[in-house]
């Protein structure tokens, strides 16, 4: 497996840090995990086009994880319209329950039917286990609530050839996340909050350290950074609770697993 980090930020995107998006490559299949603002530009920066994607997985519906989905759909729809037959491959989209309704509503509300009334984009809502090609994806429901509104949020665990890569999505410290990251080779983790600042929306760095230690994770890659905490040494805080490797994620870096 190969992991490309596209975006390690949130809504406060800038040239060095766009919002949540990752590419996981398994046996030449390319999987996009989350699609926040800036994702399409980042894809082009690593030499990929929308047609190179085989699968798209969304951890939850918040716009810092989904807002480039419609530009992505428009790439397919316009290419298909302007040069019929030119789009050789449409990826399959996976996401939380209500994914089809979410995309339909957005399509109508934006008065641009990039998804609805077209029918070439196939979407699948999460089940307990997803078998794709020669690997397995296990979605785990996690607790994530923003401004008093609970989100349908999932951590995603990819297993292939005895290697495990886990994406926390946005999450608090909860049983679902604890189970998801068991013995992970790489745990790409929401690091929104410094120590002692956990909230109903996000873990803090001590939570990350504790959950990684308990689950015997090998390597933690921190992501989902807020610029308000740029001066805080988040890595050292996680290391106070976790004896494994901790990396401060950077856009446009990659890892072989
Ligand atoms: Zn969120
Ligand atoms: Zn987020």
C-alpha cells in the first residue's frame, strides 16, 4: 500500500495546507479518502486526474471533508457531455447512511444537477464490512458532534496483505475509534486540539496518545490541523502518552506501507 497525504487542514485552507483528503493506493487501485476544499488541485499536483480514481470514501458530511465532491462530479459530467465517451471510469462512492440523499439535496440546492438526474455516479452506504478487489474496508461508527449537532461519522480501516491503515475521520475518543485502530501500521488521526482541550467534536493530543497506546498502533500521522495551534508542539504532547512513532502530517508527502 501507498499513502499520499493531500490535505492536512480544515476550513482554514492555505497554499501549504488544504482540507482533508488522502489517496491510498492498493494494488494499483486508487482510493480517495475525503474530498475537502483543495482536493482537486492537490490531485493534479501529484499527477492524478479524476479519472484515475477507482473509489471514493467519505468519513462524514462536514464540508471540510466533502466540498470538492461537486467539482469532482462536474469534472465527470462535463467531460462526458463535451466529449461523449471520453470518461472511461467513474469511481464508486462510499459514505455514511444518507449519502444518496445528501448528494441529491446538494445537487438540487446548487441548481446544477451534477449528481441527480444523471445516474452515472454510483453510491453505496456503509455496511459493517466492505470487500473490494483484494482488500477489506471496515467502517466504524465514531462520536463526532459539532455545534450541538451529531454527525454520522466513521473511522475507516483498510486491510490488505496483513497491513492496516486507519483514518480516524473527525472523532472524539470513543469505542468505535479504539476498535478501528487496533494494531494499525498507520493511524491517520484527527489532531484538532492540544492537550486538555477535548470537545464533543474532537479528541485532544492526550486522547490520541492514549488510544494509540492502548490499541498498539505502530505509527500515528497527525492531521486536521487548525492554524490557531500552529505554535503548539502537538507531536510531543501525543508522545507523552504513546511510545510509538508520531509524525506531524504535511500536505503532498507519501508513505509506503
Ligand atoms: Zn467534522
Ligand atoms: Zn473536519
